[in-house]
C-alpha cells in the first residue's frame, strides 16, 4: 500500500485558515498571489478564494485589519492592519491612566516613560494606531532618533512592513559616511548635531517620523531637515506624547496620542490630537 508523501494529502480548511492567518499577519502590506496559497496547500484557487473571504469577514468584524483582494493575473491578496477608533481610545485611556502618576515626575519638567515604551504589548498597540493613519499611503521608511524612539519606530515599521532608520546624536564608525544636520534643541535652545548614514535613505523616499516625546519640537525639526538633505519626502510626524507648556513649537503638523506635562512635582496627562488626525 502506497504511503502518502509529505504534501500529497490536501490540507483541511481549518488548518489552511490557521496557517494563512499566520502567514498574512506576519507579512502586512505584502501582495501574496493566490497561486502561492494554492500550491502551498495543494488546493484549488476557488477553495483559496473561499478561505480568503472567511478571513476578510473575520478580520473586519474583529477590527484586525483589511484583507484586500487585487484581481487579475498579477493580483492576489494583501493584509492591511488597522485599529478601530473604540480600541484606540481604550489604548490611549490606559496610557493616560498609567502616565497620570506623580511618581513619573523627573527634575527639569521631564516624565518617566521608559517602562511603557519597553512593554511589547503597549508598543504593538502604539504601532497599530500610527500604522492606521498611513494605511493607504506609500511609506518607504520610518525615521526616529536614538534612543527612546527606536522601539516605537520598530513597532510602526513592523505594521507597515518597511525599514526603520535611526538618526544619532553622535557619528559612529560602523555607520560609514554620514549626513550631518545642526538643529536647535527645543528644550535647551542649544545648537546640537544629528547624523544619519548616507546608505539609510534613497532619494524620493517617503518618510514617516516618529518619536516618544515632543516639547519644543527642535529634535523633530532636525529630523525633518534630515529628510530634506536626502531629497526625500516627509509623509507625516507622530509622537506618543507632547508637552503643552507655553512657548513656540518648530513643528506644526503632527499626530500625538497624549498631552503630558510635568510641573511642581505633578504629572498631568490628557488625550492628544490623534482622534481628529486619524479617525476624523
């Protein structure tokens, strides 16, 4: 009696759905041909189309994302992750509650956020919110500055499935040739320098800037100048928290999840402008 080889038996629909879900979630914004799934599971394209219809309905019902279908010979399916307004509100409300503790006050009017930005679950939700804003835009890279903006940029880049680049305050020999930009620090009004490897961005790239906290906006303004130096295009700016302290701001158009201020040993947290920027 012939013993079936691995791959000879057709995969059951329940098994296909689990594996397809995992495959698509791990590859957001990536076009996957139907023939790939048909060959992977030794199934007819009509069966694969039925599977994708089930996934599309479930993803949308659960607020997981959009499963887009592109017809034609060069078509296929593409998963676009997003977050619904109600869930985003819950995420930001949780962040505000966690931030509204006087134990987070730091001398100089700063706020301790490292524990939140080191939490994988929190970072995933932050990444989903910012990725939702740019769901239908072409983003080629996510830019941030070392060091606290790095996990945020990585999370956003993961949901958009694009590289992230790290601007540094100091030039490192491992970066090779760099582009340097001088900028005025919004918090200290000093002239400071930032650098980025010349290999990081290609001309005409579409760049999204993200960071953890914005006070005067000098650092983000410097990154905006860096984008210009590479002849790239600024798509948008997103920060987890912004200060509402009085004073001029170098950045006018941005998205913030929270407004956080610290003064007189007290931390005050409120919702940012994300609702009008993302869900309006």
